C-alpha cells in the first residue's frame, strides 16, 4: 500500500536516507526543511 509521508529535517542525515528509501519504494514523500534553498535540489 502506497502512502503519503511527511519527513521533517529532510535535507541531511538519517532523514535524507529515509526519504530516498521511501521514494524508491514508491511512496509520495513531502519534505520539510529549515530553508527552501536546501530543498530545491529535491524538486
């Protein structure tokens, strides 16, 4: 079952790796970070 998941602090560390893993599994992942600049590369 595919899910929509919100990840906070998604631009580095464990959150970044979790985001990558969830996307490869086909889930929709919403990212939240402190600055929009750090999130641009994940668009």
